[in-house]
C-alpha cells in the first residue's frame, strides 16, 4: 500500500520535473513570434501593403530584425 509520505514525494518530484521542462522550453517566445507573424500578415492584407523583413548587423556585430510595411 502507498502511504501518504510516498504520495507527497512522488507529486513533488513530478511537479519539479514539469517545472524544469516548462522552464527549459522557450514556448512563450515561440508563441509570441507566431502571433506577430499573424498580425503582420493581417496588416499586409488590410492595407494591401508590401511587407519587407530584414536582418541587420550593426558595427558591434549585434543582429537585429526589422519589419517594414510599405503601403499607399
């Protein structure tokens, strides 16, 4: 028979494992990128615009992303 102490330890270990899994996965950043991509696509459609995506590298070697929306 499983006693309450064993149950408590099992639940704590499970929660600790799930916490590490969630913290290790960068789901929030990925989800935000999908949302932004969808919004930019909708803006492009609504304005009948042209979207230009650029990757820039400055003199310090820092990489940045730029989204340009051109419309009339």
